[in-house]
């Protein structure tokens, strides 16, 4: 297995790459339908030459980098892993091409934001909820430019309904805050949003 290179400042600050970040649980097993969904999504991302950014571990992250490697046969894009040191051992997945290690979640989250043109959120636990909330809040307070947050998986349908029923209805969230969040039924719907975002970005650069 080839050792991934370190994330450089040049790569971190590059505006020439379109990058899709995928968040999700490290506990997801290979026989889980979400594993298949994210693998197929990442394969499409790789086929179109888009960079992939994950937390670098197993589960959803491993499925994503595996799929990206299958799609990026010409090696035109990068699979970037932002790993975090935890009390237990975290083994980086084998398909990473670029890696950066972090001691603090806050620094890691900020790096995710610097790299991301789109964020996809698969099912997960506390860590995934943190990543979703952090991305959403930074967009809300305009600390980062608006980017699509795409929620994929059954659990998010109920979450989205809860958001509308309570925080939105009670005025804790404004209708404007909801415009960047999309619920996708499957990887095909999610990739359609990603591709539309990429095409919109190209038009703005002209």
C-alpha cells in the first residue's frame, strides 16, 4: 500500500480543484446499504475528476475512498483524509492519497471547511452531527460562503421533518437557513446536486 503524502499549504489553499467532503459513521459495515450508496456516489465523484475529502477512517469514509479509487482510474483527482487522534487507535483507510493528522476537532473542522465545495452527510452519530451542525452554522453566520449540504439516508428525512416542525416553526431557524440543505433519496440524486453545483461554479468564473 502506497503511503499517502502530507497535505501541503498549496493544496489546502488551491481554488483549482472541485472538492466534495463526505461525512458519516466509521461504524458502518460493508453489508450496510449506506456503504453501497456512498461507494457509488464516490465512484461518480472520481469519474468526474472531483477531489474527495473524508475523515480518513473506515466505515463510510472507507467506502467513499474505495469508490473514489474505482472511479478515478486516470488518477486525475485526489482522495484526501483528515484524520483525528483519539483515545483508541484509528487506522487510516488504504485508498488515501493525501493525509493530514489533527489533535483537535476544531482545527480539523476548519480544514474541512477550507477544502469543501459541497458537503455530503451520510448517517452517523455524535461526530457526524457535529460536522453537520458546524458546517450549517458557519454558513448561517456567513463565516464561509454558502455551499450545498446534502443529507443522504433514511435517518435524515425524520431529522429534516423535526427541524421544520420545531426550530423552524418556532423561529429559532429562519427559512433562509434551510436553502442550503438538501435531502437526497439516494446517491444519484445527491450526485445530481453536486454536478449542478460544479456547473454553476464554472458559469460564475466566466
